[in-house]
């Protein structure tokens, strides 16, 4: 896996078998064989794993030992951190403010309550937490409010679909994104702007 430098490569391995070691050695080998560091992207799910990969890659490449000015580095981050970086540069193309705010769970629940009130949804019919769980599933499937309404099946999903548009509209008006939006908006950005796709 470390020495295969061209074409797609899939490595399947369980916990504790050395996947991180393989990936970091692969990054180092790519650089040794002439790939410039800023052409390498490594993404993972957790901040801890990303930090560990960064530290191991830096050690393999002699980071911290040289007095020379550091050159370009590989991009090693979580999926969400990478998407934040991309959106900070380009989110205006989606009509969001560049200084958008990532809302926390409290902000989300407040926006959810407001959206559910707007559609006059009784608390016992759909709680804010349940609404957010349904919307998160839709966003994971890249379903916008219009498409969500067409796939809703249960009474709760129909209520959620009615409130989803208001929830999303309110977030955008306030310059806010939720955690799921970080991935979804980058997908939309790449679909809308081939120039951004090439740049990134």
C-alpha cells in the first residue's frame, strides 16, 4: 500500500492493525517520489486521528528538526474541517456571508422550535430533537427541502418536511450553517462551480 503510487488503492483493515501508519508512510513516500505536498489530501473522521496523522507525517518528513523555512504541507484534516476551509473561501457563491457561523446544538434546537411553531406543529406531534434527527438524515442523503417533501412517508416526516424549508431559510438569513450543512454545501458548491472544484 505504501509503495503503490499510481491509481486507486483500497486498504481494508481492522482497529489497531496499522492503518494510520500505512497512510502516513504512503504520504511520505509520495513526497519522496516527487509529489508536491500541497497536492496531497488525507481526510479522516475524528480530530484526534487527523492530529495523529499530522504528527506522524511531520516526523517522517523531518518536521521540526530543520531550521529552514517550512514549505508546503499535505492537507491532513477531518472531513468537516476541510469543508469549513473550503466554505470560508467560497461560500459567497452560494449566497451565504463569508463570515458564517456554525451553530451549536442549542442554536439548532432554537431554530427548530421556531420552524415548528411557524407551521403550527403541536409539541407532542414532533419534538425539536426528532425534527433535527429527520433533517440530518435528509441532509446526509443530500435532500433539500423540496426533495424531502417528496420522500416523506410518516406523519412526522411530513411535518418535518413542512418545517425544513423554514428552518433552512432561517439559518441562511442569519448567516448560520449546521454541522450537516458543512458537507452538503461543499457538495453543492462543487456541483455549481467547476472552477472551485479545480482550484480545491
